[in-house]
């Protein structure tokens, strides 16, 4: 028989969960036991099934992006099964398959009311799961029920998780910011997880798609997903190759997912007259732009951030009908999360990786 001490210890352990926590910049995440989250009146407790591995986690760990005062559980690409609901939650029940829209627009400001929730003036003062609030690198995650989107039965949890940021970022950038049109020439500079989904979105829009990367294996994957032309920028001049691929014109839209001096210069010099540069990569320093070229050639530059909850719902529909394919290629266990993040940092993950809990 168990002693009272053993019974109390077992009860305590059942109320704790494993989590990968961020404490300080430039340090690995720490695996530790934390109290199992309890849902508030409007919350859902998710049993996390998959959490995508994103460069945003690396930016946070490098001190480039803020979080709440540490510790905080990282992981913002979150898919899971509803375990428990708060008393005010009526739209979800235990067992439902859901994915998290990890940002929380207020719904009341000028931008939200115009349908531009990603530009919400209160966005960075509200929950951001995996930064300001605990995220998905844990067995359980507490989320406001309003931030959940149902996952169709035949869409895998790992696929759905990676659509929550990588897929959503690509979808919003191509359809709402870049506004890619049929038969346009489109360049995609950087073929990580977001880039692979961007290739698919642009191809589905009827564009002539040019994928640009230093990694030949990634370029081969981009071809299987719809890239019409590939450029290895370790081996050749990007602007020169882009001109060859477009009969001397250049691209109508360039999506820059790298955002360093070289990529911005290459991207700008690869644009056709009147071309659009859409920046999705994040940098913590100023980047070079040729103002004379912008003015004389009528170029435009825009930034693009994630996407809306409605767009995430659209993506679940596209995944269900197989209009888009998963770019997931590697899975890791929670205890391997630091190895996974290092693989991402080294560019060793082709497509997207995820953590299974």
C-alpha cells in the first residue's frame, strides 16, 4: 500500500507537466516541471499534440524579440486536443481538435474593425502565446477559446501546427500584401518553412515562381511544391538569374524571408519596374534600400506579419482539400527541443520541424 506521503507525492506530480522554458538570452531552453495550467472562465486547456519549430523562437532566445518577464514557455505554432473548458466556453468541447491563432487582436480598434487585425494598435499589449503567455512546448497549454480554430479530421496535428505561423504568414503575404496575380513573376528569397508554403501559395495563384536559396536540397523540395525556376545564390548572381528567368524583366513581386544586407540588395535589384518587395524576415538592424531606384523605377516596399484568424480558417480548408501540402519533414520529442532549435539555426531542417509532446 502507498503511504500518505507517497499518495500526496503522486497527486502533486499529476498536477505538474513537462515544459521547455526560456529564462535568459543566448541560453538553451530549460526542461522543467511546472504546474498544470487551469482554464479560466473563457479558456480552453489544450493537450498539446504538436508544436512547430519557428525562427521566432530563435529571435526570442537571441534577445531580439521581447517576452513577458521570464520564465516563459516558448512555442507558438500549437495544435492540440481540447482537454477541459471554462464555464463560459460553449463553442468547443473535450476531444475537439484545434489549432491556436497565437496573436490576439483586440477586435475594437480602427484596424480590427477594418479587418486588419494583424495591424491592431493593441496587438503587442495582448496575449501572444509562446512569448507574452506560455506556449506549446509543454504537455498542456491554456488558451482563450476565442483564439482557437477547428482542425478538420483528416488534417494531421503537425501539419495544422505549422500552418498556424509558417503557413499563415505565407498566405497573408501572398494574398493580402503582395496581392499576387495570375501570370506574374514572383521571387521567393529563402526556402525555410515559410518559404515552402509561400512557394505553394504563389503557385496556386497562377504565378511563375522563382525560389532562391543557398541550399540545393531545399531548392529541390521547392520544385516539388511548385517552383518553376530555382536559383542557388551561393553559385550565381540572383539579379542576373532572375532576369534570365523572366526574359529580362525582373519579378513583379519578391518575398524576402531572409532580411539581411545581401537579400535586400538582391531582391531590390531583381524587381521589374513597378515591382513590389514584401519583407517577411526579421532583422534587428537597418537594411539598405536604394531610394533613387525606388523613386525612379516606381518600386514599393511592404512588411508582412502573420495573418488573421479567418485566414487560418481558410488554410484549414485548403489543407483538407489538399490544395496545399504539408512541409513537415522532421519530428522531435520535447526533451530534444534544444537540438531541434540548433538544427533550425544551422539550416539543417528542410521544410518544417515540430515537437511532439
